[in-house]
């Protein structure tokens, strides 16, 4: 039985997808920095050989995401992968958010790859509201968001990887609209807002 490869398998999203694949008794292959270099493409073709499907996930806020998408789909074709599911973001067309626009351009690379494809556009994760993650956030506390649970993202990813009816489809994964302030209030947490500039080192390190 051929495998499904998951780029970024060591991260929280990759782990959720690998767990959902395992729950369905589907063979999977986790690709991490130890196996591949997304900045150069090294190791991609070799790591993808024998896989029929690929979940493509780039590092958060990577400045070269479009080039990464090109390297990934080129390697997938060479390795014989027939289906790619791309991990995008909810509302990638937002021009005020450069990392969203980069996702939109990367989506176009996948769409024009010549492979079977599907795209998942998840909202921010509910798991961001944990003591290990919460810190400085790069948006207003009252900004509206549609949070989604990582387990649901994993289940949705498996559906797109395995269900031919989703081929050439773009799917949003989201929940009820709320805000950081509202969620923090429910959790009994305090929220303080500060203004940061893009050059502020203390923000960049968060």
C-alpha cells in the first residue's frame, strides 16, 4: 500500500494529520527537517518516492513560501506523487496581511501543478489558547476570528487526501466567530494591548 507523506510532521498540525491518518489505519510518512530542506529542495524527491499523496505544509510566516511551493510540487511530480493537498489559511486574499497573500500565490502554484490537488484554508487554532502558546499576538484583541480545533483540521486533511470527490476543491475550516478578548474573558485571563512596529525585536521574537 502506498503512503501519504506529511511535510512538517513534527509540528502540531502535522501531528494532528498523522494522528488522523493513523486512526483510519492509513500508511503515512512524516517528513521533517531531518529528512528534507524546504529552502533548497534537498531530500524532497527521495523522501516522496513511493507516496501517492502529499500534505504540503510550509513553516509559519516563511518569507519564501511561493518558492517552497514550487520546489514541493516539482519534487512531487518527479517522485510520482499524484495528489497534493496544500495547507493554506482562511482568507488568503487579504492584502493587509502579506503572509496571507503569499499563501494565495502558493495556492496558484499548486493549482497549476498538473497534479490532482485540494486546498485546506483553516482559521487560527483553538489550541493557541494554551499557557504554552499565549504570549504576544500580532493583531488586535477585539479583531474577529473564526477559531478551529486542530483535531478537526486533522480530520479535514484526511478527507481531502483520500476522497476523490474533493479533488480540485478549496475548503475552509472554521468555527464560530469570536475574538481573543472574548475567549480570554471566558478563560479568566487578562489581555493587554501594546503597539508594535515590524522592526520591534521583542515582537519579532514571539
